[in-house]
């Protein structure tokens, strides 16, 4: 292969031998001979690019070192001698020498002067990650159906609202700061996803975003206070705020309003979140609400395609559906607007299960159109899927021949890859 790129000093016309100067600032233009004209087959060497004024390029071949962390702050060291004693002074000097030699060490983030942002995945969630258990039923994400965001109040009228397909819906989120430092200009993002057992950035649909300020964890108030910031108004209790999404959400009819909702929070300087991070189990900045509610008397039925999402590598996945105690689901207490709400199990058997995985976009089987005695022959409680690069879905069906007021059935669908829980979805059938 011939290299036709030459520095300016080596460029001479192959016909007459005259110099062919290059044109600084125009490396795409071919060299030009004053006697013979341009030579399209040859190219000038790219001109060196001058750095912008006041800047300098600093090469960084190696990533920066990780922050050194001790299990506790230096002052909480159980081996520290009694305070204000000679031994304590020598202990302190040794700590200073260690810092000068090896650099500072930090304790747990909650003990440092930093914000600690959180959107809860469950009641009692204090931000420890990875989060074990059901992480897709966040108590901090709310929907008010039938209300445009421009006309919605700052406090949601109901905490257990269910999205209405093809109609305006307003979204809200509670955001917490459990750190010792306040957090300013915290970005709160609202997303929707098709019903999914594996949420990732590839399928994200941004609804809207806003910004709020939060005090540190010691800033507590017993009453909500309206705050008017540059991005709009919100309610604050100091370290805890209620945020309204500024954009109206209109769910698609294709999923009958059963989309997944995700809220992400971040403060870019002190408590950021990675752009690709949408996993609530792995990151306290992210919360998911993957819940479908069907209110019915007779019969109650749900057919829903659940996306399996994308994997970093191919492998075997297991998807299962389990009928669980409705009274153990905290979110249902929000739905009923009562802390002590109790639900009775359905008097009729629950027919629920999965159909084999198929390509995304394939037509769903109308299982609800079959006689309820025939449905169980098609459904299985567990499906094993060999995951590749193609996007797949599994169809969930749940049905009850008859439901009475006060009855409820909760079905949780889980996807595990190599034994690790990677996503879930909850279907709730409620009698009315």
C-alpha cells in the first residue's frame, strides 16, 4: 500500500519537481503545483492543532486511584486511647503521619460532609446497596390520573393512583437527602418504559425533569413548605421534598397504561449517577415502579407482554411467576389509602402463568378469551430462556373467574440470570 500523505517539506511535483506547499489550516485540500496544478492523489500531512487559549492537554493513561475508605471515621476507631492523654496524642500524630504518607482515608459516606441522595425502593430503605428483595415497588413514585401537570397541585391528591391510558397523568416523586451536607440543584428525572423485567437505558423514554434543593439530614420540618426555585415550585420538609414532574404523561393504549416508571436523582458535583445506570437494586439514585393494577368484579383478567431487556452477555435466564400474600405488599396500603388495610384472598382460584418467550413485537395470544378451565393447560409458572442478542418478551396471564370487594391477588414475576435477580414486575388483581 502506498502512503500518499507527506509532510510539506517533502512535497515536490512528480512531473516538474517544483515544490508543492501545503496549506496550513486546510489539510483536506490537495497540494498544488504552480506549474502543473493540483495533485488529487496526494494529501498534505494534517496540521498540528493548537490547544485552546488557557488550556493544556494532560495525558492520563491510567485511571485515577480509588478513594481509600476505612470502616469507620478516625475518631471512632475502637483502638483509640482515652482522649487527651499522652497516648492519645501519640496516636493522633501517627494518624497524621499516615495521612501524609499514604493520603487521606475516608469513612462511610454517611459520616462525611457529603450529600446522600435517595429515592426509596421499599419502606424502610436507607440507601444501602445492593438492595435485596423486591426493588420494583417504590413507595416514592406517585401517579395522579386524569390531571394535566400544568393544573396539578404540588401534593398528589392520592398516593396509590394508577395511570390511565390515553389520558393526561401527572407524576410525582419523593426525594431524600440522608447526608451531612445539603444538596443544591438536584436533578430529578422521570422516565417510562414498556413493561419490562430488565430495565436499561436503551429502552428509556424521558418524560420530564426538574431541579430541587435539599437540606442535610438534620434539616427537618414537621410541615410541608412551598419552595419556588428557578425550575418551578415544589414542597419541602428540609431534607425531604415532594417533586412534581413538569411534563404531562399520556400512556399508550398498547400497554393499557401498565408501563414501568423510573425516577433518577443526581447532583453532578457531589452525588452523581452514571448516565447508563437505571438499576434500582444497584443504585440508590434510581427507583422503579413496575406495577399493573386490574380492578374488576367478574371476571378479572390480564394479558401482558413483559420485555426481558438486554444482557451484557449471552446466557440462560429463568423467569417465574409466584402468587404472594396481598397483605405483605406495602404499596397496596398506599393504593387503599390506609396503613392498616387488609385484603382477603380471592374466593375463586387464581389462574396465572407464562407463555414461552417470543420475539419482541410478536402478537399476544388472547388467553383471556379462552374458558378459564382451558387456560391452565397453556400456562407454566416458570420459563427457562436462552438469552442472546435478540430482544425477547414473555407473556404473562392472570385471571380469576369472580372477585368480590375487598379481595386481592398479588402476582410477582421475577427474572434471574445465573441465579441473580435482575428485574421484576408485579400484577395486582383487586375486586371492586
